């Protein structure tokens, strides 16, 4: 019974809203301007570090079939992450910079995954 409930929760978590810009991104954008991509690249790296840290914590909590299922899911998510938001590279859809550009979109995708992994940990830890 526990596994089907977990799988249902995992399926529902795919609908998390994207994260808002963080303070470091906002401060960087004020100092560098919309044409600079470093602010966005740094934001994406911060969000990915959150995913990596949370994934390490989660992977230490599980084993067996559940570990394999979660690893398969994580690998599939990584493929999705790498393909996400590429439409934003078109200047008509935000380009690379600014709060609506590619990096903001990608950081939102990655931030949503970090939140989902946190939820998995909360569910498994109970």
C-alpha cells in the first residue's frame, strides 16, 4: 500500500509552479543589466546545487526497488531538464537574460525539482 501511494504522490508533484527569482539574481541583474547572462547562469547553478544536495539526502534514505525507481525517475528528469526552456532562447520569447528569459525558466524547472525531492523526503521520512 505504501508504494502505490508514493507513486501517486510522485506523479502529482510534476505540477509544481516555477520558482521566483532569488535575491542574488535580482541584485546581479541590477548591477550587470539584462544583456549579461552570468546572473542567470549563476542562478541555474544555485538551483542545481539544491537538487544535487537534496538528491544525495534522498538516495541515502532508500534502497532496493524504490532506489531503482527513483534513480530512473531522476535520470528521466535530467533529460527533461536539459531539453526544457530552449524555446526561450528565441528573442521573441525572452532571450537569455532578464526575469523572463531562458535562465529564469531553467532555474524555475530545476527549483521545482528540488522542491519535489524535498517532498519525497518528507513523505518517506514519516
